[in-house]
C-alpha cells in the first residue's frame, strides 16, 4: 500500500493503517534491526514483559516471523533471496519508510513564507507572496516550517533557540534548547557559537561545534541545531 510521494494531500486512512501495523515495540525494533538484510534466526529482539520477575528470553523465531508478516504486508520490509542459497532474508524498505515519515511530517507542516523575523514568520504562515529578501539570512531546510527565512538584520548578535523571543525561534523542535546558539558578526565575518545553557547538539556542515570554540561561517554552510537544519546565506 504505497504512498503517492508527490501528493500534497494526506491519506488519513492509509496513514492509520501503517501506524496500526507499526503499533508494536517488537515490530519497530525489527524495522530498526533490519536496516541490513537478515533472516529470522539472525535477529534477536529484546523481550518486553509486563512481569518483571519472568525470565528474559529473546523473541521466538515463530513470533519474529509473525511480526515480519505484518511488516511485509504493510510494505515496510521486503523479503530478499539469500545469494548464498540459505534462508530468505528481510530488509527494511527504506523508500517506503521515508515516505511514511514524510506523511507524518505533513501533519504539522505549515506552508513556507519568508519573513523578517520569528514573530512575523509565525503570523504569516499562509502567505505565499513574500519575495526572497536580500541581505544575510538563515533559511530553514527541514522541519514543519521548511523554507522559512530568518533575516539577520542589524549588527547582531542573533540568538537561535526554542524560545519565541529569539531572532531565530524554532519553537516546534523539542531537541533545541531555549537558549541554544548565537550567530555573531565581526567585521565582515560571521561565526556560530554554542551558548552555555544548551544541552543539545550544534553542528556546522554536520561537524560538532564545541563550547567556547565558535565556527566561522561561509556562504551555503549548513547549521544543525537539535533536529533542524538551516542554510546560511550572506546575501
């Protein structure tokens, strides 16, 4: 039951069917463990017993097969022949899982609307007429506000955080600290530093930024805060 990848509509019935098929911790663990092809005898799923005094045993092969059948029916795992002639293997159907994640993401997606600041960005969530503003900016490239623009006006500094009072406010991301990072300008150079209050990751071009060691920024650099990604534009 594949999703229509290009569709902007949400098929709630189909999405519910997928979520029902995945609504078991053992199946979710199987999905994770099958990132690499394996047969049921090679997969060990942790027990989840309500009775904490019961002896812990790995999920039986028969139970694994029953869960695999549910996952295969949903299309999120695929059976593949063993090239060495042994038992068939299963592997996660990555495109289908990706499609599922995108459908879930649509539940919170807001149409992009470039704006001057965080408050105006939120107020104009359904405005598609705003032009791409000139000047330095951060553009959100992932998350429910994908495509949103945060103009870096004035001389800075510009704080990034979950708090709505920040110049770059990403209040939807629970993995971002209220006071997360700061972008500063010294002369004609921009840099990104981690604030002392943050307990969450900060990256530039997927490399960690450490406390007390700001990273210089260049046109097109990718800034990662929490689970969100922003692109830095100088103009």
